[in-house]
C-alpha cells in the first residue's frame, strides 16, 4: 500500500500547465511496481506538463535517499536545520531524465504514454 501527495505546484505563465511540483510518497510492503511508478510520473510530467519534479528528504532517512536515487532523482541542495530533526535534502528530476515515462510521448510522437519497461529493485 502506498500514498502519494503532490504539492507546491508552480504554474507556467503561458498556459494552464505546471512548471514543477513536489512529490511525497509513503509506502509499506511491495508497493513500488512499474505500473505504480509509471502512473506517478505520467501524472507529473505528461498530465500536469511539469518540466521538473522535486522531492524533499530528511537527511537522516538513508532508505528514502537511496529510493529517490534509484527512482532517478539527484541531490540539488541541503537545507541546514530545516526540520526539528535536522537537515532537509532537496532532490530533483527533470522530465527529460525520467526513466519511468515514454520518451516518444515527450517528443509528441505518440498520443498516449505507454508503460515503461524498466523495473526498480528496492
């Protein structure tokens, strides 16, 4: 079972799509299936039209940091003393770097995104 929350939507100026959003995921058990990950990133990059997706991870949470890296996020910054328990790591993923969505969709070559074939070992 997993839950996904999207927030901090940053709109584009020229249309009704978004430039970026922040993604939060919590899960228990075997939740990170290809279909689930495809759905999450398809929503962010294809349906919302985001160019960038952000993730915020507390620095003590090594498991979440590893998961974000395996998903394709890279570390961008550290916010020192941002939470009562310590630092907060800002992670990012750009649309053209996302391994979970179909690149043909991004280039406008197909009208509907297909499921990514790559699996993730957690």
